[in-house]
C-alpha cells in the first residue's frame, strides 16, 4: 500500500505527540489528541520514576538504620556520645564558633580576591611570548612548582612563625594577616595553573583573528583570550575557592581566634570534643551552598557545550 507524504506526517505526529500546526507558523493545534501509544509510554515513564523513587528511599532508610545500629551498639558509644555529642557543650560552643567564623568569612573574601588577581598575573607571565620574557616565565614556573609542592600547613608555619622571628621593621606580626598571606601564596599557585590551562585552551586562531583586526598582542590577550579562558575555567576556580574556605581554619595555628581556635579554647578548658564537631558542622553548612553553586555552574556549562552554545 502506498502512503502519501501527508498521511505519513499525520501518523508521525500522532505517535510523537507533535502539537505544531501544519501551516508552519508554530501555532499549537487545539484539537490535538495524544495517541494511545504516546499515553502508554508516558504512563510507563511515570511508573518507572515512582518505582525508582521508592527503591531509593527504601535503600536509604535501610542504610541509615544499619549505620545507626552499628554505631549505637558499639561498646564505646556511651563514652563517645558524652565526649563528642554533648548538647550542653554544643550550646556553649555555638555562639563562640559563629563569632570566630566571621573571621574565616573575611579571610575567604579578602584572600579569594588576592588569589584571583595574583593567579591571573602569574598565568599571564607564564604564557608571555618572546625570548625577552624568558626570565619572567622561569620565575612564574618556579613559583607555581614550589608552592604547589610545599604543604600548606608548612607554608603557614614558616610565614606565621618565621616572619615575626626576623623582627623586621614595618612588617606586621598579626597572625591573621600573616596567615592570609600564606593562604594567598599557596592558592595563587593552584589558581595560576587553572588560568594557564584556560588560556592555552583558547585556539590560536582566536588570537590570530584579533591580530588581523589590528589589535596588539596585549589587546588580543585582554579582549579576546582572557574572557574565553576565564569563562571556561569557572568550575575549577569555584572548586579552589571552596577549598580555600575550608583551609582558612588553618590560620588558628598562629593564634588567630577563628571558628577552629574558638572551639579549641573550649575543648582545652572542658576536655570535651563536642566544640570540634560544632565547628566542623558550621564549616560544612558554609561549604555546601558553594559546592552546589559549583555543581550548577558546571552542569549549565556542560549543557551549553552539548547544545553547541558559546562558553
């Protein structure tokens, strides 16, 4: 049997649920009735979604129950509960920890800006062309290699404890400023590599096209290369900021009273470790929104890339 083109199109519309009109103007057909096959597929999808949700909820409940029984039935659970999960010491520690957390937030904001600026300068220095810039490229590479290899805790100890020992005139001995400097030095090396990867991911034709339009090398880098590089590297940059937010608690080794140090003071007085749990939960609560933002940005950029959109 011969099927005409119009009949084939109508049958395809009944099967796929196409509601566009035949006039080509995109107006929906108000008289459209889904086919039985389409309705059956939709019912099957809904049933599968409900079944998957039920299985996920059941498995979560079972896992939580098993973990609870394992922990509660442990021989040392009563002592652990008293030492790490005391409601009394949690109420005592929470105001002090939140007060100290404000220092961590300020460190994150200031150090985050400093890290981005310094990291960008180092990345640009590493990508400069021409033999005249060879010493600058070597210094930038040596900086990133050194501070990426040096453990952050050792860097903090050297800066926070070593700089005051020099007794230099006009150099601060404030542990907050010195700790922030150490954080900036370390994280700038990581961020510089992120920026450098973004710069090198931009196709050379972009720079060549900018140069053909009369832009200088500096203008091409500023107006063409760097905007594309930064957009492409937003997810890893956000991940580095999340890590920086957690590591701001390490400034407490110099005596700065942040959230960790505030908890440590209460622990030293009470010999109860609940304040550490409180400080940890506060950091987790602060980190989760940034982590979810990173996931959302990453997923959005992936969708744009899959759809062929600009990054």
